[in-house]
C-alpha cells in the first residue's frame, strides 16, 4: 500500500455531537423501513449501540508515497509535525504534515542499491568493490565504505574488473555483455553475446580475455581488443569472441583453473564437466549431486574443485581422478556461492539460509559460521590476501568480514551452534499454538545441552555393549563347532569398556548421568535401544545391582513406550522374567532392610541401657564418696 491516512481525535463534546447525529440518521432510516418489523428491531439494536471509532476520529487528509511503504515514524519532537517514511526501494523520505496537505522536506536515495544485490567482486589490489543489481552498478571504496561511482545498467548477474581497474565488464540477465568506463562513469558498449542469462564470467589467467557461461547452453571465450571510437576518434576497450562450446544443458556456473589448463562447467542436469582449455575436449565428468549445481570454484594449486548445489550440499572433488573426497551438508537452503581462499584449501560457502560458512577442505570440518544477513546471500568474494571477505544479500546490504588474530576452537564453535539451534527450537515451541484440551500432569523437565550429550552417550554405549555381546555369542558358537582339542583365541577386549564387562560399563554410564537429566536422556533413545536396556535391567535386578535406579528406569520406559510394548510379543518373555526377578529382588531387599533396621534398633536400645547403667553407677559412686566424708 502507498497511502497513509491522517485522522483528527475529537474532543468529548464533539464525540457526543457526532454520536447524536449518527443516531438521528439511523432513526430517519428506521422510519423508512417501518413496514418490516424484523428489520425495525435490528435497526433499533444498532441505534442503542455504544460509541464507534468513527465517532471519536475524523478523517483529515492522506499522503500518497511514490512507492510501497515498509514503515513510518513520527518525529519525537511534538511541535515539529514531521513524518519519516521507509519505502520498499530502500529510500527514506521526510514529510512536513499540515492541516490540509503534506510537504516533502528531503529524501535519502544514495548510496545503497534499490533492489537485491546479485553479485560483487574485488579489484586487483582489493581497494575497490564492484556490486551489481537490477538497476545499476556501484563502485565502493573498501577502506572508507563510500560509494564513488553509480552507473545505470541492465540487470547485472556477474562481472569483473578489467586488468588495470579502469573498466568493468558486466554480464546481464538479457544476455548482453556491457562494458563501462569508470573514469567517465558511462557505458562504452553493449554486446549481444547470448540469448539468455549470463550466469558466470571468469577472467583468463593470461589477462587477455575472459569466458562466459549462459543459460542458452553456450560457453564463449572472449579476447580484449582496442577499437577506435567513431565519434571521439579515440581508442576504447572492446571484446571479440574467439571460441565457443555448445553444451546439452543450461550452464549455471563456469570457472577456469589458475594455470589455465582446465575449464569447469556446472550444468542444470546436476553434473559438472571439466574440459581442456586449449582443445575444449572433455577431460572428466563429476556426478553425485541430486539437484542442479549452482556454483563451482577451483583451488589455486589445481588439486581440488568444490561444487555447491540446490540439494544443500557442498562436495569436494579431486582434480586428478574426479573422485569425491567428501560430501558436506552445508546449508539448510540451496547453496548459492562457494569461494576458495587464495593459496589455501580453506573455502567459504553462502546459501539462501542467510548464512556464510568457513570450511577446511582437507579436514572436512566447519570452522566458523558468519551471521548477519537477513536474506539469501547472493554474492561472495575473497580478497587476494584472504584477509577480507565481502558478501551481498537480498536484504540489500553489503558486509565486509575481516580476518582477526583470535584463535578459533572447533569444539566451542560446535557447542555454540548446538545452543543456537536448541534456542531456536525452544522459541518455535513457545510460538506454537497451544492445545485447548487438558492434559495429565508431567514432570517439569527441559531439554538442555547436557541432556542431549547424556542421551547421545547412552545411545552410543548401548550400541557398543550390544556389539560386544554379539562377539561373545559368536565366540561361544565357534567353540561348540570346533573340534575337540583345538584352541580358538577369544575376541580382543575393547579398550572403550575400560576393563569392565559390557553390562557393568553400561550401568556405570547410566550412574554417571545426573539424576535430574536421566529421564530427558532416556527420551532420546529410540524404541529398539529402550528394549535392549530392558534386558540389561533384568540382569542387574537378578544380581541385585542398583535396584532403586533400575526401578526408576524400568517404570519410565514402560510409561513412555506403553503403546508399543503392549503389542510386542517378543517382549513378553523379557517382561515376565523381569517381573519375577524384580519381585524376588525387592523381597530380598525388603528382608535385608527389615533385618538391618531391627538390628539397628536392638543396638540402639542396648546402647541406651548401657548408658543408663553407667550413669547410675557413676551417680551412686559419687554418693558413697560424700557419705565417707
């Protein structure tokens, strides 16, 4: 909506007067409809209603903004009568409010873009930054953050600084190559290079040309040349096509290795094809992504290539044999850009989940997560020394990230990510609509990072114990099948058990969980893990080990998985045996406790009798001494 309406607040006398006028009009209307008694009753009810908003507010005027409104704010100074508008095209406008009309005082339009920023890149010495959007290109000073050039252009999707940093070449959505002179701040030439979007441009290593990849299924290699302008008779920059390669599918990304030997082309059919630059013959094809590959990049040493896809994964490939070293689930939304840090195997990735992530391609580890954007991160560029990273987003902001000397500890970063994830889940749970129906009371527990770690450790221990027991069962079978006199070495003891038996190790892990976290940790176990735990509880009960803890775990599992346990025939034998053993153990424990309590009472009474005897003997001795005196 582009309109803001202004209303005047009436005084109490004016409100009563407006209410009376509305009542009179309603009565006149009632007389005209007096023939219909039902309508008369309805109108009578309407007349007797209380005050309405129209009685208290009077329409004064309206303001028509030049574009869709995002927000507005009145001046905190009451006497100023000024209104600030924020428009959808990233413009701020200030208006003076008058009784009958409004007057525009000022407008802030520069230096930012008016639409999504789709691409950005550094120049050769990292002092300038080029950004592209649907209506213009802008040149920024990296040190000061000021916009030093704004030139109207087509819908730019990719671009680069021409060697020498005096010109800029932009690939547009319409398939044109546009050449701009930065000093004159004007367009020199627009070449109709492709029939569809130009998604990627890359400068050749020899700096004499560049290549373009388009959705019209063509890859073109262009050379720089100087032409004489017919109007000014002065030489200017231009370009001519030298080679072309036709593909079977749309090209979404293309890159060239630093040594100029290979060209990597990402296609919409989810594959990446690598060609020799000199002959344009196929070298190798990379298969593995489930959705189209949206971005690629090659390391400076030519050993690795990384690919990002709409399937939210980033894959790391070897250039020698085309083998996939690792597939990483990188983002919660499609991956948009991937960029290697120069002279290293570290790389950055950005996606539509508003995040930028920093990775180690050798150890396949996530190092850092950079948060700050409020929309999909369309563009990503790394400086030549790797100390600066620039990013642009659909939120129309440009962010510069600077490398610091602070050390990063991966375990701390992982814990931070887990805490952020669980806090967001808790926030979603709070915002979820509450059910009206009444529920039974439940324990006041809460998922925390500690309960998650305890639950995961318990699940891992159950899997370890089950595997160890299977080894023992197989060993016993071999002994039965082996001939008499043959010796079979027992399976090696697992170091993770710390010298304990599997059953004792599992009990030790359960006892190490805090009492307040035990039930939340048990909730993280699936049904199969919970039923495995029942078998070990039967063993512990039979040995009278930690009966109170066993009963607590047993009753919680039965209460939680009651529906599945009640229909499971395989658990009938376990539960029957467990019931018998549990009753016997509890009876034994009750007898022991009763015997011990009786013994303690006997000792207490014996001590009391002895104390009394000593007391009386002492008193009688004192009396005898007094009598002798």
